[in-house]
C-alpha cells in the first residue's frame, strides 16, 4: 500500500515539474516573440502613416492648382495684347508645397514627417515622404517608412488662353474719275484732300481655351464656363495615387 502511494506521488511530482517547465518555456517564448509582433505591427502602422501623408501632400498640390485656376483674371488674358494672351500656373512651386497637409495627416495617425523628409517634384508630379511613428520602437529608436504619391497629370503643362482675330476692313470704293475740262473752261483747282483717320480695328469675339498634357482641350466664348469644365477635368485626371516609393 505504501509503495503504490509513493509511485503516485512521484507521478504527480513529474507532472507538476513538466507543467512548470512548459509555463517557463511559454513565458520565455512570449517574451522573445512579443517584440517581434510589436515591431511588425509598428511597421504596418508606419507604412499607413507614410501613405496617408504622401496622398495628403499630393492632394494639397492639386487643390492649390485648382485655386489658381479658379482665380484666372480676364485682364491677364486680354489686357496685354489686342489678340490675346496665355496664363500659366506657378512655374516654380516650392518643393515644400503640401508639407503642412502631409504632416497633419501623419499626426492624426500618431506619426510625423520632418520638413527634410518631404519633397514635391513639379516635373515628375510626385510627392515623396518619409514618416515615423511617435512612440518608441521595441529595440529603440522609432519605426520609419517611405511612400510616394503621383498626380495623374503634369500640372506645369496646363494653360488658359484667350484668342481673337482682327477683321480686315473692307476696301474703300474706287473714286469715279473726274472728267477732263473743255478747252474753253478754265481748270478748277483741285482741292487738297482732307486727311481722315483710319477707322479703329475690329475684332472677332474672344475664344477662351484650357489644356494640359493628357487632358482633352476645352474651348468656349465664356471664360467662367471654360474654367468650370477645366476644373472638373483636372479633378478627375489629377487624382493622386500611390506608386512605388524610392529604394
């Protein structure tokens, strides 16, 4: 009877020891895996921050162009030349255009974009950012990620123009020839011609046009209608989208 009880106690002790070992192994594994899981989770969040910041910056660039387009004054098109003129957007926008919007979106996602980490390329139509989370990474430092957004069209190629043509005046009628006087009549002195000023030039109606590389041209005789249609086409064509970030 005593021997059986000892064997039972040994089995219980072995089971308890095994359970303790398993708990310790699980705890050690958990301690080792948790930082990896947390790092993976932070990496995903950092990518989200960078993507949102790049899209926000590109969207602000598009909005800035649309604001410029809506404010095109007629006098800039028709005041400098009798036959018309052309408006262009800001030719040399700063590389920081859109930075505030990008950083605001990064902060909404618990991240940030430093000014040196933001760049708008007007020729390429891209916004490139590097963002980092505000909270520390498991191994120290902060988790970072990069993203790039591209506008659908090159806004620097867009323009608005006003054109008209001068109407050629009708030729003056040929005067009838003066009959020669008879020999018995003394010739009447020919009066000096009275100088006359030429009539002011006449023009066709103004025609306003808008165009961009990759966007179908818009034309019409009402500038407001042309700009409204141009805005709609830019909104559709220049929608930002994410592209592969720089290596």
